[in-house]
C-alpha cells in the first residue's frame, strides 16, 4: 500500500485527530510562530496498525520546548520541561503530548549520549530506531494530515518486519539499546526482525555493555508485558544479547544426554511456561515467577544411574537466587521481589501434592505458606505443564483440580490462610510470667504445627489447652491460675 492510498483510507481518523482541542491548538500555535511540526513515531505506527494510543510525540523544526510552553498556556494546563533532554510534556484529558525539537545526532563510540544539533524532520526521521517508528503526520497548513514515510515503513508494517532506517551497524553502534528494542517491538507487534538487522545486532551485541541497567530493565519489562514474551527472549538469545544481560537464563539452554537418557531443554520449557502464564494473567510479577521458576536447574543438574537426570533442590536454590537476579537486572527489591521468591520456592509443592495422596495436613501447610498468593501459585503450576503428551497434561490438570478442591475445603473448614496461632506469644508470657525466650517460641510453634497437622482446630480454647500441655513438658509452671 502506498502513502496516498493509506492517507485516503485513514482520512477520517486523521481528520478527527487533528480536530481535537489539543492538536487544534498545536496547529494554531505552530502556524502563528512560523515553524513546522509533525506527529511522529509510535502514535503514527499504532494508528496505521489500529492499536490504541494516547501518547503523541510532536517534533518541531525549531524549538520544541518553546512551542510546548505556548500550547500549554493556551490550553491552561501545566507544562513539564526537561532541558537536559530538550523535551517538554503536557497532559490534557487522557492525552499526553511530548514536544521535541528536530535534531541531528552523532555519537562517540564509548557513550550513548549523543552530540545534538538542530536539524530538520528528515534528520529526525533518519535517527529513528526502526522504519515503522520513522513515520510522521504533518500538522502544517499547506499539507496537514499528510503522511511522510521516507524509509518505506508502511511496507514493513504490511510485511510485519523490523528494519532500521539507515545502516543497522551505525544505528546499533550509535545507540545499543535499540538492539533490545528490536526484540521488544518484534514481541509487542508480532513482527520478525529482518536477517540483515539481526546479523547487525549479533555483530554489535557487546556494545550493550555501555547501556545502563535501568534502561535495559525498562525494555525487559515491556517484553514481559507482551502477549507472547517468549518471542522477545528468543530473539535476545539468538542475537547473543541474552548471555550479556541475563546470563543465568541463557545458561538454561541445551540438552545433555548420558547413557541414552536426555533431559528437556529447560530454556525452551521456561519460555513455554512464561507464555502459558501470559495467556492466563496480566500480572507482571507472576510472569517473572514463571521466567525464574526453574532458574537454578543448571546449578542443580545431576545424573543418577537409577533415575536419570535430577534437579533436586532447584526450587530452594532458585528462591535464593531471586534477590541477586532482581538486583542485577535493576528490578525492585521490595514486596514484588519477595512475591516472586515465594512462588519460585513453592512452585513444586502443588505438583507433588497432585502426584501423591492429598492429605489435609499437606494442604493446610501449603495454604499457610502461600497465603493470599495461593491462586497465583496454582496458575503457575497449571502453566508448568508443558508436555507434548495430551494424556499427561490432562492427568496433571485433573490432579490439580483435586488439589484446588481440597484447598477450598480446608480453607472453609480451618481458615489457615495467613493465620496466626490463636494463642499469641504475649498470652504465653502473661500466663507464665516469663519474658521473651526460647520456650515461648517453642510453645507458639508447637501450637501452629498442631493446627497444621489437624491435632487441634484453629480455635482459642483448644489452643490454650494445648499450650498448657506443651508448657508442662518444658517444666514451666502456670503462674496466672
């Protein structure tokens, strides 16, 4: 489809966009100031692809900040100015406008920070990362609404291709983050990276080392938010970037055979689990738990002549690895990390229950340990079934349904999710006139274990009587009575 046909097809949508209050003011200010301005990049791409977008980037041949300030004044809204980046931003309704002056950039090899000069729209389009992001729509009186596509990005969208406007070696060497963005856009748009572009990423992969961890983290988070994140991670692996930015994940690749016995490719399995979770949940941190649930398998892999390949303890070691991986990837070291660590630690528990007789005690302990995250844990376990044998999949799913039924029954009966022993440490100290001590901890823990084992109910009176028996065993006198 050529530009003229596309303009005709999108005429109503473009006219409607240009008629909005915000862009009508932009057009009026631009005309009055005698400068030229264009909508550029992602908004134009998403308009053509019929994807919703509320963020509009406007490039101005001249001063973007000055135009933004005048537009904000006319709209009566605040304007945030970022002089270091030469940008300004304002929000009106649910639409965010970002203004930037058209620029020409050059780079030093050792830095991502460009040498910036004033430029034209052509200069600005040439420095864009990919052809699908290099399109623009004119906001100017003489050609308002016309689409400018100097690098045939429209054809690339039709063919679902990611390609750089200029020489990819120059594009990626100048700004190495664009290599990860290629994987991100391929995953987000369900496009393919062209072979020359991919080969250039392979040649320039080592350049990623000059990019800050925070910028890389932002791109990884966007890959994780895609409907099929595996596309992005497979491209990162194929290009050689994954071993540089996330070596623990790259180390999961490969299949080893010994005495005719092979284990599955844990990298491939992990990405299938990740996609399965993505199909069931938008929870970003549940997706991270899926990506990391088997992360310790390379470190725990052993071969046993009787049973074959084993990965004993990978869930415990994987949970220990989560904080350091989060720190390495610049992910938050807060409750999100603790949530992922918990799910990694527990991900085998429901699977073990599904393979054995499901006892009330085991279910109580799972409910206690998982707490409010039990449903997410079960989602992860469902996603962890990746066998090509449908009978095996159905068998595991049937067993998980049994586990879920038992979870519901036990929770309704015993209320052990997030429970605290009904007799507190303060009560024990008051009754026996003792201070904080090892004995108080032993009694409190014995009460908890008795409830989880079903010896007593989660009830104050039963727990109090049990406390007295445990205190007696420890030789502690009852001073209150």
